[in-house]
C-alpha cells in the first residue's frame, strides 16, 4: 500500500466521496445521533467533496484512493481511510501531511474535532502527539443547515 500523499484530481472526486461515505458510516453510525446518520447520504458526501476538492490530499493510485485528508486553516477537518488501507501507515502519512500544511499556513497549533465515542480515532491522534483539550459544540453541515452536537476537541502544537 503506497503511503505517498498527493493532490486529489477531479476525476476521482466520486471515488473519494464513496470512500468518505463508507468510512464515515463505519466510524460514526453507532455513536452519533440517528438524525445525523440519516443526513449523511452518498449525495451529501459527493456535494461536499466536489466543493472542497482543492483542500483534499490523498493516498493510493490515481482513481483508486485509499485515504484522504482535508485541511481548513488551522484545522485537520477530515481524515478518512478506506477499510482495506487501515493499519497500513496511510493515516499517519496523511496526518503528517495535514500538520505540515497547517504549519505552512502560518499556524503554530493544529486543531481537530472527533466524535465522542470514536475511540479508534482518539487513540490514533493521541499516539501522534495530539491531546484532547475538552468537549466543544461542533456544528456540522447537514442538508440545508447544520447539526450541532458535542465533540472532543484535539490540539497539537506544531
């Protein structure tokens, strides 16, 4: 499994949206409110991926991504890995790439939000030097509005 991180291409936006949908549901469907799960349709991921593709970096061959990360300002906004690529090192490579992009953007601290109960993700972040600074209210895109719920806030000095 290649750990090389590269820019996403427009041609793989659909594959990235499917990866995001599947990985999000795998990680979150059992731990977030059912109303949010219902809003997380394949189309919702497709629209968000198409809109934010310029913020996305990926691993895996062109057209067949194994994982991706998305950075917004000082935030590691999204990090998702396909089931077949888990424990292969691609998540570590993507997280390191995201941290470097945040640092290059002039920030000396990175943040991310993690769903409460997503213990696998929390352990991954802690093992890479992130610390949970507490619980905050997160506002997530949902349909024509937003969905609010408490999340764990993680931070890392860069």
